[in-house]
């Protein structure tokens, strides 16, 4: 309880995610093989149980953060998490914290509208490509 899982390791970027987006992030990393990332599956979203030791060690190693969530940007956990990482680990960040989220829309019964609202592998791939160093 209260321990994050490191699903992949690398030195280029720290990806922080949870729930269904873990699989999307793993698939995105397979599609961008030139990027090596620490992929942290938070597993626990309770703020008191967040595994700051794992997050801190990874951010100090990679100096870059991508938070990946499925839900809409305005209702996400990631805004708080980005703020907290910025506050705690500012001296180790070499770039602004990036985020992948769903769009500002409500998920619905329509598959087309649902896909428009929810982030998936394609959005993660696009974000990861921005971290590839020339």
C-alpha cells in the first residue's frame, strides 16, 4: 500500500500515470524507441499515500516530467500533482512539466465523442516525441 510501481526505466523523462493510461504509456514508449523513460504507475491516488520517494528519485535522475491522464484537463488529478512536483522538485527540473489529458468535453455514449474527449496512446506518442533530443 502506498508504493508506486516502476513499469519501465530510462534517463530521458519521468512519466507519471495511473489506471488505464499505464498500458497506453507502455505502448507509446514502444512506438518511440529512441526515448528511454521512467514510467511510474502511481497505483495510489490518495495524497497522503503518494510515493514521493519514487517520484523524487526519478525526477532527480531525468530532470523532465510528463504527467499522463485519461480524463479532461479541468477535472484532473495531474494539475495538483504538477503543482506539487514543481514546489518540491523545482531545482531538478530542466523544463516545464508537460501533461497529456483528455480534451475539454464530457465522455458520452457516442464512441466518436468519447474518443474526442479521452486521451489515449496517440496523444502520449505525440507528447513523447517532443522529449526526443536531437
